[in-house]
C-alpha cells in the first residue's frame, strides 16, 4: 500500500494505484482488473465488428453490388454476426460491468472463484483470437448461424476454425456463469436478502443460469459440425442418414436463450439508472425481479420460432408461437414498471438517463416487432427479410448496446475515479438515438416490402430506404466513436469523481471512487430495500403517489 | 484464519470450500446439458433407424462394456473413500486416489482395445474408412456407429480430463496439510462420479439394445 510515487488523488489507495506493470494486470485475480481486461478486449471486438457493418452499409448504399463481391459480402455479414454476438454481446455487460459491479453491489471482496474469473478471460482471448485468425486466413461465409448442410458439406471457407473458436469462447461464458451464481448465493452481505438485491444482480443471476444451461448445447452442436467436416463423423448429412434440421434444433436451443443472455443484463442496467434519475423507487420491484427469472425459464421453450419455415411440425410451430407470445409478458411487465417508475418522478437527464430512455423506447419497439414474427402466418411473409434484421438490431443494438453505453457512463466515475464530460456524453447519446433510428427503422419497411437478408445488391425500388439506412449508419458509427475519444481522454483529464456522484443508492456507491483493492474499508451491512430513493417533490395528496412511496417499507 | 489468502473473497477456508463444491455442481449441470444435446442426436437416430441401431448394437461386445461399467463403479467407490479420508485430513487418501487413477486407466485401456477392434472390423464409418457392416439397414447402422464414437469419445475425453486433475492433485500432494487443502478431492470426486453416471447411461443405450 505504500504508494508514494502516485501523486494523483483519486488513485491513492485504490485498486488502480495498487500495483503497476503488465504482470500486475494480466495475472491479477482482482475482479475489477479482470473487468478492465474484458473491457479492452470487447471494445476492440466491437469496433472490428462495427467496421464490418459500416462496410456492408457502404455496399448497400447503391443498388448494384459494386464495392465488394457477393462472396466478400457473405464473409462480411458472417464475421460481423460472429464477432458481435459471441465476442461482444454475450460477454458485454456481464464480463465488464457485471464483473466489476457484482461483488461491489452485494458487499463482497471479490467474486467467489477469482482464479476461474481470470481463466475465463484467457479462454475468451484464446478462442476469439483463434476465430479472428480464421477470418484473416480467408473468412467464413455461413452466417453466424452455421446452418447445415451448407456449413458441414458445401462451404469451402474456414468453418471448422471459426466454429472451434466459438466453441472455446463458450467455455469462458460457462465459467463466468458459474462464478456469478456461486457469488450471488454465497457472498451477499449481512442483511442483503434476495428481495433486497438490486435488479442488476437479479438479471446477472438469470443471465448466468442461461449461460450455464444453454451454452453446453451450443458446444455440442458446434463440435458436431467440426467432427462432420474434419472427420466425416456426420450426423447432419441426409446422405449419411442424418438430418440438417437437427442442427437447427440444437443450435437454436442455445441461440434463442442466448438472446436473453444478450438483453437481460441491459434490463438490469436500466433498472439501476431509471430509479436513480427519477428519484423514485423502482415500481413493482418484485415483479421486475421475478420477470427476469421468468424470461430465463421461458426463453428455453421458444427456440422453434426460428424454424417456422424450416419444415418442422406444424403442431410444434403452434406451441412455439404460443410460448413466444408468452415470453413477451415478463418483458412487458418490465416496460410498464420502468415507465411507472418515471411517473411523477423528479427526472434529470444526464447521459446515462438519455441512454436508458433510448433503451426503453427502442427495446419496446423491437419487442413489439418480435410479436409480428412470433405469429406463424405473418412470419411466413417476414422470415429472412430485413424486418427480422431490424427487429433483432432494435433489441441487440438499440437495447443491449445502448444499455451498455448507459451503464458505462453511469459507473464510469466508480470504475475510473474520473468524471466524463457531460456535454459530449449527451451529444453522443442523442446521436445514438438519431443514428440508430435512421439506420434500422427503414429496414422494417424494406423487410415488409420484401427485401431479403444477406444480399449485396437489390432492385432500384429499394434504393430510397437503403440509402437512408446507410446514412444513418454513419451517424451511428460516429456516435459510438465519440465515447471512445472522450472517455479515453477523461482517464487522464477528467475531474476526480466523488464516491457517489449521482446520489444513487446501492452498496457500490458507499465505497470510494475508484474502490480500494478490498472493495470496502469496512464490510457493509444492509438494512433496507434497494432503490430507497426519496422524491424531493412528493405529491402526498395523490393516492397513486402514496402507493409508490409505500413501497420501500415493504418487508423483504 | 491463517488460510485466508488475499485472493479469496471468503473469510474461512470452509466457506470457500462450500463455494467451490457448489460451483462444481453447477458445472456438472452444464456438462449434463452437453451430453443431453448429444443424446438428442442419438434419440433422433434411434427413432429414425430402429433396425439399424438394434443390429449395430449387437456388434458391440456387451461383456467388455459390463466389465468397464464394473471398473468405473469401483473407481467411484475408491474416490468416495478417498474423499472421506481427505475430509478428516488423512493423507492416506492419496493411496485411494492412485487406485482411482489406475482403474480409470484400465477403463480407457479396455475402451481403446474395443475401438481398435471396431476399426479392424470396419465398423468405423468415418474419415473415409470402409464400412464393412453387412446386416440390414446399413445407413442406420452407420449412424449408430457415428453416435457411438462421438458419445464414447467425448466420455473418454472427460475421463482423461479427470485423470489429469487427479494426477495434478497427487503431484501437489505433499503441500497439502490442512482440511481446506483437501477440498479439491471432494470437488474432483463429484466430477468423477458424474463421468461415471454418464457411462451408466451410455452402456445400456449403446450396448444393450434388444435385437430387432
């Protein structure tokens, strides 16, 4: 702790000032440092995947396929999907913000299994760099879904290497999941009962459950593809008595729950931000907490809605459609709860709040579009069109990436001990909202008009919407590059952050910014519910308001 | 409190031991899902090719399979006893771990012998090898043997992983003194039992299908 060299005030005695040099970072078991390792790696992957997207949108700015060849275009969207889903979205919030905040939020010194945590990063880097190598060697053209028989028999791109890399990365996801579940069960501070946990912790728990139970099935299906390509151990090739549809079942059994891995953490982040900046307790805390679990459970029962037109049984299709509508219910509960949290609140609009409201709007919009796709008959028209592309980008980018950015700004003072520039933050948040809608709203229309996915050229009549979408993509790209610059600069130039710059509740704000190596100088105890905000302008005469303020008194 | 390292989030070694055992249970749930995915492939194949599966199954030597089942159950007994001794910080647990290892190696030896036999008889329909099976529903039988090699291969890989971990445990044995130092034995025993149970499922599914 003798850190005489470091003169900077915010670093003294913090985890940042503890030890220096690459070894102290690369071999540290400290969850806060491992979160940084993940953050740097994921940022790199986000911008690599983003660059692919920009190239695709540039190609689509004109109706002819002139910038890249059709073959290159196939590789672009495949690797864009693989990187963005497995190397960014799945680990994004859990491995960075979750890694950093989970122990702080529950008053623990570290995650339960710190060595496993560091190992998970190395496994992640090993697998993802292996796949990146496959890309540099010549790429993959199967799409991120690796559908058989194209992937197992026909494709002559580097499918085996890419699939094997994703297989390895899956284990890092399982390791993180195990660690989070054990940590939440075993390391909660005295008095921190389950129904006093911040919603962020609940969503981490639900995410971890899905990671642990779904990822191994992805591992099994990817290893079967590699075995079929490399060894001829075919179980998907009809000529060998197999069934390509079997792959789709196995793949979506993981990949649909994986969609919830990619949105639940975002829901957790906005559940922290919205109460803080409307100075009100989260409306319907228990319902929001339990709906996360409901999403995790129902998420396992809807995979067949990706296969409505694949030739699965029509009766199975009806059930999968029904369950897909049902899984919308817990999501809707959350949207109503967030909206009612804002009601009569004293709302402020700093950057994290702008991102959270953007999430609320875009997630709702994307979720409603999902109901169109969950309907059997409508899906026949919309399947494999840009409508689907728009739908999942509204959830994944409009939802999860926006929540990630919101969370990053919200906890940036805690993580770095520095404030980010508020003006530039707001500009970036607004640019995200504008750029995103310009990029993806036209794609709903394109899809409805019949524009299929995965084509690098298209008939003239789609030009208007495609050009609008490409123009929006440039705004969106700039809005993501801005934080890279001003957050990076704030590391050295930012104003030192106080322990609780937002006057937020939650244990993570009770320790200094940045936290000491041991997280808390004194082990905290918890005596009340989460989100114990008091609105400075209560309207006591209103029955509804009284009801809301009655909430904190509820026993756990 | 002497065993509290700076790297641990727990106050005592006992609490940390509970957490690692819990973590192992969750890992095993995850592993179960991986085998479940592959058993789905098996189920699909068996429903689609009932004749081929039944006839192909009779080409496996059920006696060797039964012997291997018995060996694995004995190895589980050995590691269970090792766990009980380790729980009392009895260093002689190491002997039982070595016995577990030997039984595991014996299992893999017999398994390897079976694979070699099947390769020689032309029952390995992959990697361009000729498939010499001459019974009814050759496609179904080939599908059975692919499932057989995938399932037993993955199981053997899990055995190897377990053996490597027990080997590491024995290599670091002389540094282990206190009760908390032996928690790894219990976690490993859980894993070993799981791999054993997977085999208990695989044996009847692969070796004991009644001829059609």
